[in-house]
């Protein structure tokens, strides 16, 4: 599922928000000179993973983790 850099075809580490343009670190810094408005692919994957995890319905034998009920 790794994204490819649109410039060199290498493994992309960054992408532009709201766009499907992916860049490896080298091309991103050459192209933009600044990585601050690029998003890290890795962060996004982590976020998605977390989201999927949180979306999972709680199980009855995991009630220890639910303490909103006070
Ligand atoms: Zn590249």
C-alpha cells in the first residue's frame, strides 16, 4: 500500500493535503524547499489505524476501559 513519489517513483513519505500528489522526502524538499505544508504519509496511516481501532465497538469483557458512566 506504499505510495509512490510522482517525480522519481520512489517510496513516498509526504503528500499534499487534499491532493493525490505524493513525494519522497528528497523530491519534496527539492520541489517545495519546505516540508511544513506537506503531510507525512506515516502520520496519516497511524491516524487511520487509530481511527479504525476506536471505531471498533467495545467488548463486554473490556468494560475496564469505559469510565464515562460515573
Ligand atoms: Zn522522489
